[in-house]
């Protein structure tokens, strides 16, 4: 499948699985922040193909309830297939702007890299507040695409980030805004943590951050000169590669 600029996009389920595999450390931190225990009910908004659900399901045990929600039918189908024999794991096709759950339903809510794509993060946060029980915990992980660090040509790094933020990701700097948006929605913000996973292998990083695909898209859109873009990609592929994205992890609570 290709986007409007004619550049092929990867299989979505495989991509989400690859991202989960490459982000083990910050995901483990996010899981720890959830403070899960047996019997809790947990909402995972934007669950994708369900790569993060097993660890949560194990933590709450069969006495608890894990509910994964995604707006993409392909993701819901993949997650449902993985958990068809886990009665305490439910997968729902739903929009985070209008969640199909009663008020005060969940003890915990989590969303990881989903708010960057939604039309209105404030509305989604208000919905998460609504479905959480009083005192319930919200944990969010979101990137800041303007802060993606790539060793090498600084101007090309900046040009790539500008194109990503302006064209490829709807809410590209949502990470830095999480605390303010959560407070405005009515949450009590407990802490904001940062994480910066490091990548030393270009092929792995290219799969996650789409250096090749998005540089080509930027070239076709006139945002990057072709000679500069191709030179930069050659340097990244053949040099001593290093990149690090900045992630923000929000810990918040619904007031009692």
C-alpha cells in the first residue's frame, strides 16, 4: 500500500509488533507505572495488534479484566485472534473520542503512542477521565518527533524532523504537551518521566522511523533536495549509526 506521495507503506500489524519489540525498556517502565495487581480492570486505548496485552493480562490474572480498544479493524482482528482463548481479555473496535463504556468502569487506563494520531487529544483524555473510577490511574507514553536525534548532518536531521512533524504525524509534539492537556481534562498529574531508547543499527531504526520512506516522501514533496536526501541516507546506512527518540511517560490520576 502506498500513501498519497506514492511511497509504499509497511504492513501495519508487522510494524506495530516491530515497534513493541524495539521499545522494551520504556514499555516496561510504563507497565511498572500502571501499578497492576490481581483483580483490576484495565483499559488499553489504541491496543494495536495486542503486543502489550499479555504482560497486563498476567499482572491482573484471570480475576481481573483487560480491555483493548482500537479504531483499526485490522488491528482488532489481529488482537482478537491472539486472545480468543483468554476470557479475561476483551478486544473492541471503538473510537477513543466516544468510548463505549459506562462512567467509572476501569481502575487503570493506558495509551501508548496513540494520542499522536487522534483528531482531538483533549476529547480522548476527557473520555479516559470519564471511564476511569475515582482515584483510577492513567498512564500515557507519547513521542516528541521534533526531538528525534540522529547523529550526522544536523541540518538534514532537522529537515527530516520538520517534515515528519508537518506532514507525517498529526500531533507530532504531543509528548511535551501531555501534562498540560491532562490537567485541562481534569486529571491530577503525578509525574512526567522521559525515556530515550537508543538505536545503533540503521536497518532496525529505518524500520521504526522510516528514514528511507519519509526522506523519499519529503523529496517528492519538495521539502528536501534529492541530492541532499540521498547523500544523508547513504551516510546513515554506511556510517557509525546512532539515533534516539524522546519519549514522555505521563503518570496521572482521576481525582477522588
